[in-house]
C-alpha cells in the first residue's frame, strides 16, 4: 500500500508541475535579461533628457543675456543720435484701460506706458490714479532718453483716466502747447445696438 501511495504521489506531482525544457529555461532567462537592459536604457535616456533640458535652459539664458546687451547697445546709440525737444502725446482712455504714447513730430513713438505695464489689474486699470502713474513712467523715459520738453496732446476715448493723464503730463514737467480731442464720433454711420432687456 505504501508503495502504491508513493507512485500515486509521484504521478500527481509530475502532472501538477509542467516539465520545462532547457530551451524554455534559456528563453525565459534571456527575456529577464532584456527587461533589465530596457529598464537601464530607459533610466539612461531619462537622465540624458534631464541633462539636455538643463543645457538648453543655460543656452536660453545666455541668448537672453546676449539679446539684452544688444538692445542696450542699440538704445545707447539712439540716445546719442536723437534729441526731441517737442513732440506729441497720444492718450487712449477706454473704459477698461489707459494707454499713453509719446512721439516726436513725425509720429515715431519715443516712449509709451499702459496701466497693465505698471502692474494694475482688472478694474483698477481704468482709474485716474493708474493714468497718473503711467504718465509719470512714460514722461521720465522720454525726458531721460530724448530730452522731451513740450507736447501737443491728442486725447481719444471717454475713460476716467483722460483728465488725470493730461494733468499728470503738466505736473511731470512737460509744457502742453495744445489739447485736441480726437475721439471718433459717428455721424449716424452704424446702426446702434438695441436696448438691453433686464
């Protein structure tokens, strides 16, 4: 009986565990090796990408610095070459923003500023205070670089910053020789919007 039990147990174990040939075993080992190699190559690629991105970042920074130097050189040349004693100031005052451009008599822009440039956001961009600040920024730049002294003012738009900008031009040392309102006015051109229903 014990011999028969032993034979039955041996048969069960041989059926339960499949026989693996030597070729199958070698193939499995080679697959494991390939997986390891793929993982190593992937980590190498990742590290190479990180290095490349750092190198690219450094190159971009160098390019930015080189561009900044070129711009500085160009600006210095302009400073020496051109002096503008009288010019024009264009104020565009909308409901959402105020933009000031200072130009020479030909209309070439010397300096400009907007409320967004000065750091104002949202509804604050259309305020009279923002108009004062941007006027100060633009006038300082024009006076330092070009020696601007007097301007003719052209105002367009119906925003709240229009009067404040004109006063700030005078307060920052520019002589105002003329003020002209160039806001476009329709002479029954376009059909108006129908009234809003609430």
